[in-house]
C-alpha cells in the first residue's frame, strides 16, 4: 500500500445492513480514510419506515464505532421526497411502474453522496452494492461489470452511473460471494452480522403500493371497470394504480379461464384484461439513456438485455432512433414489458448502458 493511497479518503454509505458494514471494513483495511454516512430518508415518527430507518441508523453508528471511524447522519428527506417518492407517485398515476431504487441510486447514493464526499475532501464513495468497476485502457472508459455472485448482482440498478461517477466509486463486495460477506461480519463480531437483507421498497415496507399512494397523494383512487379485449365491462377494479401489467392474482374475476392485466387507461380509469399471449411483445422503445461501455449507440448492436431486475438477459438488437432513443428488437417476444421500468443492455458481464422503457409493441 503506497503512502499516497493511504491518504485517500472515502465516504462509505452505511445503511445499517451487513453489506455496507463489511464494505466499510474492507475500505478501512485497504488503507483509506473512511467516513461513515447514513442517509436519513424519512422523518422521525411512529410509522414503520421511520422506525426501521431509526434502527438502521443505530446499527450503522454501532458498526462505525466498532471500526473506529467517524460517522455522520445526512438529512436527505426533502431530496428523497422530491426525487424518488414524488416521481414514484407520478409514474404510477400515469399508468407506468416505476423503479424507485434506480432513482435513489441516481440522485442520492451516487449523486448527493459524491457531492458530500467532495465537500469533505474525500476522493471516493463506497457502498455495499454487488457489482464491479474496472478501467479499460483500450477504450479509455470505466466499465461497470456484474458481480462475482450472480445471485446478488446489482448491476441492473446501477446502469445510470456516469463515467465521472464510476471514477470515484468503489464496490468492495463486487468480487465476493454473499456467504463470504456474512462470514466476515460474524468473524468481526458486527452487531448486524445476522441481520436480514431488506426486500421491499423502503418507504412501502408492507408492499401495499395502493394504500401508500393514497396516503402519500392524499386522495383515494376510485373504483372502475375491468374491460375485456373487446372493451366490454367484465367486473370492477379497486383503482387502476393498484394493478400492474401481467398481473393475474388479486383481480377477483371469474371468467372461466385465467386472465391477466394487459393494459390500463388512466384517464378513463379502466383496466383491460385478457389471455397471457397478449402480453408478449418483440419491440421495446427505450428513452433517457445512459451509456457506459460506449460513448453513444451509432449503429445496430447485438446485446443481451433485461427489462426487469430478476429477468435473465435475452438476445436483442439495439438500434438508434431519433431524439437519442433506441429500439430493442428481441429475438423472442418478451412477456409484460412495462413502461417505467429499466431496460439494461449487456455485452457478456459488462453493462453497455440502459434507459427507461417508454413502450412495448409488435411491429
């Protein structure tokens, strides 16, 4: 370890979970001056998100104390509300399905935290994400690659990272398996070594998006008609925002055969249902793109792409369109491609880039 590297500093995002705690230890072990930082995203209160956030902050503080590194809590509630929660509401009300974790990464974890690091004279931000960053000397670009642990890989929700950001980010866990992280936390005696990984959206811990939207927006979402593909009313729904494309469970319809949500008309407050084969589409328009391994897409490119987090990548051809959009033409039709979600493109284990799904169609 050089003396120069020992003088480099890192702001470590500490959520209170085992991953970010081990990331802090590994950065410290590598010789970086570390500052632990917990982002307060929720105001103090009695609701479940606020209680969970308070407990998580206490766990983060405890690990920081054990490691002997300074620790701060950053007030991010206003920015989180504006950048993440308000957009979450807007997209649902427009008929899409948002991915708030991507927005949180874009604007807070790798936007706000990099600003905080720079203000403190620290060169890097480190997090407990499972992904890898390497510098490619041939292209002169930083590359985002999948994690060693395929089951924990988070590259899909990191596609928005810019070259400038990638140059100042460290993912210490990218070359580890989750079991190794747990084992290391136990060896170190971390108080959160056996803490369960969070599964739900942090501000909707019970998974009831409809109820959250009504509370957050301060208004109810009225019932309306379920329609079949011919436009005939076949039942009543509980508010169009409560349903997502491809949904089968919870419709409460008895039609003699399985039916799925195939579309929504938010202006008319209707939800269209039909057979599963209607859900498949071959073409996907993607907008608001961020390129990582290339400067921009100038010609058709063969890629493997995924249109939701836990999907296996599928072969497709990406073609540039006007207004910096692209169209993905999949070799095989894809099920329930949902506007508002991310489409992420891969070349092997390297993220080419990604963007927001605007529409899916067949020719």
